[in-house]
C-alpha cells in the first residue's frame, strides 16, 4: 500500500534528520544564550524595582513597612546582587 504525502504527515511518520555534531553544538549554544537572556532580564527587572523603591515617598514606604534608609540600602545594591 502506498501512502500519499498527506497521509504520511498525518500519521507523524516524517523521518527526522540524523543529528550532526554541529547541530547539537548550535542547540546547546542556543540554550545557553536563551538562559543568559532570561537571567539578564531578571537582573534588570530587579534593578528597576530597586530604583523604583528609592523613588517612593516616606508615606508610601511607611505603608509597606520600609524605612527610608532600608529603601536606600536596597536601591544602591549592585546589579549582580
């Protein structure tokens, strides 16, 4: 029995390409780059949050239970902390 191309696609029997060393390497590099970008986005979001904390008024800080000095200490923390 012969199968048409559509039948082959429907049954999911499209053969996969054998993986080469180069494609495995590129896949690993891609995973590493995506991981680094996610880490960097997290660090930048933390930095933005810390800077926003320093811009709050004393009343706003009191509402969340943080003193001005605590907000300042948090705001000046390193990007990598």
